[in-house]
């Protein structure tokens, strides 16, 4: 068997969720529209996805995870897939030197490093706050389902078996697919099944760190370690999504895969990816990408004005910027004067996209959420609409609502200290939201022959 090379791991995980008691994310409710736009060309992908080889690990888990459904977990809410995930992440961390700490997109790795430094083990209570959302099974499950990798019980389906056949051939792990008695593959699956069951029953990892199977799992789960046959199988998997409710969305997704595979987009952000795709795209993809551009133009301005008001409030005597301050703000005045036109531009673009197979519900959702900005009559009117909109967004956040970042005072809105802004904001040149294109580009880089 080939010797696994050192895998660069980060010191901080991008996927360990922040505390949300204050509703610190998406204060203007723009993200849900951005996600729905991304659905029109990248439905099976999510922005937090980074390494396509996690699909191979999920396919491997599917060989034994359904058989553990009857194991009683020590910690309520723990499950076979998450227990297996903890084993995989700890294997990756314990088998690598501490001086190779570059980001490799492994969810949960921060917890694994902390446990290692404390001479402890990953546990159900000490893993990610919401592993079903932020662990790699949680992050990649929508893609695995869309590609037919696993069934509802987590069992591996034919597309997943094809990936494992490629992995088995590349790593020369005999018996991984057919469980031939006494083979290395059969022994690995038996070890994984037993250790996952123990991790469920005890609530923590208990496997022996020097077990030879740890090194094998490191080879299998190394995000950048796919061999040529596995890469070929993953490419085939990505290009055969199950039919979505809107077939033209699937066509756009496949066109993006083809166009990005024809160029080296390493390091490009979503703006650069959109601009490149626009030069090559068909009309049905182009209207979707133009929708991204128009919505982001609207979102940038709304976000800019909201941050500008927080900046002005943070530096105002009494915590509330006066009318004269608002009127003299070039940012607030400029956005107030243009936001209605930009709103209408997004609506027109959405109606155009409907003619190319985009879900009509997208425009109704946008109008329902932001229709109040269609007719802004003055700077004062705009600020009142903006603050009322923000308050409503916060109040309606699950599960029981969140506090607004700014609270109404006698003559305006005062920013709470937690959300003060010390430096004057600039309008973003990048997108406010991720649009999944970077995730697709990362997948293609991982499986490039």
C-alpha cells in the first residue's frame, strides 16, 4: 500500500458555527434570496462545500452505517454517521505532523486538534455544536442525495459503489467492495463498524491510535488524495445529478461544470468566476448569472447603507445620528436615490429568467421580502424602511426571534455596542454572498486528471 503523504490541516475550522443568540448573521434577510438564485444553476451544491472527496468517505460509511441503526447511543442525538465522522476526522489529525496546518476544508478539525492537544479524544458532547448541519455528513448530504450516492438510510447505492471501486483500485485495498473473507478491505470495514459502534455506545472515540487502519483511513479520507480511477468516478458522479424540479437548472449546472473544467480558475472569487462564465455561457445560463449580478448590486447597496448608518450611529452624540448627518451622508443619499431602480432591475431580471425555466416563486419571494424598497421617496423614508426591515428580519429568525442590532430611540435608531462600526465602510467590490461557484471550481481542481 502506498504511504500517505502529510495532509495540511487548519488550526481553525471554517464550519464550526458561531454563537447565534444575537442573530449575528444576515441582518437584512438577503441570504435566502441569494441561495434561491444559486439553486437555479447549482442546486445540488452548497457554498460551504470545498472538497469533493468527502463523497468517497460517505460512500465508504454507507457500507456499514445502516447496520448500526439499532445501536443505542450514550449521548442523545448521536448517530452512526456522526460517530463515524468523528473517527475519520481524528484519524486525519492524529496521523499528521503539527507543522503542516494549511486549510484543507475539513469540518470539525478544530475540535480534533483541541482534543489532541489536551490528550483527549473526540466525543459526541465535544464535537461540533450542530454536527448534522456543520459536519461533513451534514454539509455534503444534499449533494450525496442529488447524485444518488446514498439511500435514505445512508447505504451506498450504485454510483457510490463506482466511486469505491475506483478508490479500491487506486489504493490497492483488496476486498473493499465484495468483503472477501480475510481481505484487507473486509478487515477495514469490520474495524470501522466495530469502532463506530463503540463510539456510539461510549459517546467518544476509543480506537487505538497506532492501529494500521488509522493510516488506511487517512489515505482514504485525505481530501486531496484521490487517485486517477477515483477521480474519474467522481467526475462521472458530478455530471449525473438526479433530475431536479426544474430541468433547465440542471442544464445550467452541467454547463458550468463543462466551462470551468476548460480553464484554470484556481484562486478566482465568485465575481471573477461569474465574469468568466458570462463570456462563454449559453443564454439560459447567462440570464441566471445576470440575475446574480443584479441582485448583488442591490444587496451591496443595501448592506453598504446599513453599515454606514451603524457607523454614523456609533460616532453620534447620544447614539443616534441627526437628520442633518443623514442628509449629508453621501452613502445614504446615494443608496436612497438608487435603491428603487435597483429593486426594479432585479424584478425585471427575475421575470426574464422565468422564461428560461427558473422557478417563478423566486420573484414572489423577492417582492414579498423587499417590495417596500420599490418606491423610496427620501433619505428619511429610506432609513425608516431599512430599520423597520432589519427589525422585522431579526424578529422572525428561528426559533424564537433575535434582537435587532439597532434599537429605536426617541429620534431614530441607536446601534447596540456589540454592532458598532469604528471605520467608515466602503462599498464591497466582491459579492456579499457566496454563489457556490467557488465550491464547484474546488471540486474540479480536486479531480483534475
